[in-house]
C-alpha cells in the first residue's frame, strides 16, 4: 500500500479514538511504518520524536531489542491460553516481581487487559468486599474533580472530565465528586512547597459525612494526567490514607499513568510512604508493547472472597485475554530493564535538563507555570499572566501547537492549553533538548 492509498482507505474504514474524524479532512492521520528508540518513522523515512510516549505507554523506546526478544521467545512457546484453571510462568513471575516492588501489603495480583478494565476490577472488588464483609450499605465511590480513570462506564462514572463524561451522565452510576487539589490556581493562595494540602477539607468532609455509604475513594496519585498534568504534593495522599483508615473506606490508587517510573520512583505512592488497598497499573507495564493491566490488593481483601464454592463469594470478573502470556513475558523484561539499566538513576540528568529550561519558559508572557513531577513536565499556556486566565478552548491553541510541532519533527500533543513532555524514560539527552527547543518555537508561534 502506498501512503496515499493507505490514508484513503483509513478515511474510508477506520474510526480513530479520541478524535473528531472531520479534523482529518484537512489533516489526515500520519502513517507510521516503524519505530526506533524515541522515534516514530513514517513510510517516507521522516522521523518524529515521540515526546508523549505514544499516550504515556512507552518506557524504553520503540523497537527495543530486549523487549523484542522477550516477546519473540514467548511467542515461540505459546501466545495465549485460558487463565481460569491454568497458569504460566510469565504471569507468576510478573506477580512476584510486582509484589516485591509495590507498596507494602499489596500481595495479590488480579490481571486484566487495559487500564479501564483494571479500574472496573478495583471498583467491583471494593464493592463486593463490603457486600461480603457485613457492610452492604457501602456502595458508592468518591472521586475528585477532573479525575480521569478511563472510558468504560464504571470508570467514567468516577471520572470528572466533563469533555469525556457529560453526555453519558444519564447512564452512569452515582457517586460523590469532591473538589480536588488545584495547585496552579490554588484557591487557598498557597505555594506548592509550603502547603499542607489544605484543599483536603472537602474530601474529609464528604467521607466523614457519608462513610457508611462509601466503599472507596479512587484517585490518581500526584499527577492528574488527563486533567492537564495537574500536580499535587504527597501530603494529600498521606491524609487520604489516614482518613480511609479512620472510616473504613478503601483507598484505590490509579497509577495507570504515573506508575513505572514516571514520577521518578517506580510507583508514585512511594513518595508519600502510603499503601493503597487496591493499586491499578497498566500503560507502562509492558513498556508500551501489549495491552495488560493489573489490580493489586492486600490479603485482607483477597480473603473476603476465599471460601467454599457454595458461598458464592468468588470474584467472577474475567476478560478473554486475562493474563496474556506474551504481555506478561514482556512485563517481566520491563522489570529486568528497570533493575539492570539503572533507569531511575539515569532520569536525573534528564530532569535537570528540563529544570534548566524552566526560567526561560516561565519568563514567557503566555506561560503561567512550568511544573515538573519526576519525569513529567508541563507548561501551562495562559491568555493573561496576571490572573492566569486560560485561553478560550474554542481557539484550540493546543491543537495548533500539536500541528506545528509535528511539522518540526516532534509529537507533542497538548491537553487543552497544557503542553507537556512525557517521553520514554531513556530518551537521549540531545533528543530531549531538541524537543524542548521545538516546544519553545511552537509556543511562540501559537501565542
Ligand atoms: C489511561 C488511563 C486510564 C485508562 O487506561 P486505558 O488503558 O486507556 O483504558 C485510567 N486511568 C488513568 C489515570 C489513565 O491515565
């Protein structure tokens, strides 16, 4: 297929995710033929730096020789088999490795095959736990404003991004949504470094008032990625852990985006020294190779489902591709790479490079803030810097930015007015430097 034929057929048959297809009339999808490290490569050989890790999944570059080998070797044994009543070494091994590294107490691994599914598992597991533990009134979940937990109906119900959720409102389960942290526009006027999560008050109040109806609180630790890389301090999570303990409410941590090194530690909860009751992981788990997710939990939850068959306490959730061996084998190799290639230590010079650019960006008349948490960095464009007035969404500055950056060889896909860098963890320093330059030029162009 030549490129024009490919695009023509794509336009005729394919429906792309998270896209107004009409936008493709004057800006068709870009065919990718290959990948190499931090680059996506078109059929014509044009190289595009993947500065968003292909939707936050890629950890160690495209076409990674070690991950390729793990995949190939497993594919020569078996690609997939039923996971009910059967098991395999890659699933057992990745479970063991995750338990070893995850926050304390998370000893059980339940497999699913994408992030939203892991969230569904967490919600159902929490709900069923209380049904079987003498507290059947605990049926609702608490989430925070602008939360993002995926697109399936259960996950959407606990999400707060109206853009994805509003239209489905009539078919979503009802929970509690409380105002979450918003450090950039802090309503308490506090500086990030000095705050004690004063904004935790609405969460505290809701849980205190309604705990008898509340099964769990679900939250994205430290960074609300889809909300525009909103970052907040670990003390919020410490308070949440204490609150959940006090009122017998599950703390469900959605580390689907921030897990696997993005925050500078393997898991974001490590920054606060807290352990959730249920931890959802996906995205980076296979380094961006194959769909896989897990919900990890504690013995106490596992045991509430463990009984004679006739008790009907089993957790009957399943997906056809649960615990896929190819995905698990690649996930094991991801853990090997973290350990053997000093990935987290090597983030330091990369983070320093981004910090170095901060003064310049923050001096820009249309940058409200440049913030970083681990290896996630965001630049918030504003119309007016005096009171951080956002640009109206109708102007689609982020979309303009995306197109301009592509023309300069970088995939940067802003979230509204927020430009961000979330590249593979091992991106070369000079490539990263180049991406920062592209961002600077495009920022000037679109503001
Ligand atoms: C991406 C994401 C999800 C959903 O994962 P999918 O694999 O896209 O279904 C859930 N929660 C967070 C925080 C995410 O970033």
